[in-house]
């Protein structure tokens, strides 16, 4: 009887140890699931940041192109103004030469 009692007691200890290990396993599985979820969120955040970076780069490139276009327009406007000034000076000189007077300097 004592032997049967000892075996029963040992069986209860093993069952308790098994339940404890099962509980630990479930806890670890839950932690692993949380880590996987956090990893997934992190990957999504990284992808979103990469998209934002690409959009910012594209915007920067677009702005640089717009600035370059404005510089060309400005240079063209300066050129056109200079041409108009030259033409006006030539007309004044021609007019003064025709009238026999010297141009104003």
C-alpha cells in the first residue's frame, strides 16, 4: 500500500510538472506571437518610411527641376531685356545720327 501511495504521489508530481510545463509552453507561444506581431508592425513601419523617403526624394527632384526651369526663364528674360535695350540704344543712335545730334551718354 505504501508503494502504491508513493507511486500515486509521484504520478501527481509528474502530472503537476507536466501542467506547469504546458503552462510555460503556452506563455512562450503567446510571447512569440506578440513578438511576431511587433515584428510585422515594425516591417510595416519601415516600408511606410521607405515610401515617405522615396516621395520626399521625388519631391526634392521635382523642386530642383522647377528651380532650374525658373533660372532658365530668368536668364531668357534678362537676355530679352538686354536685346530690347540694345535695340532701343541703336534706334536712339540712328535717330540722333539722322538728326545730326550726338546721343546722350
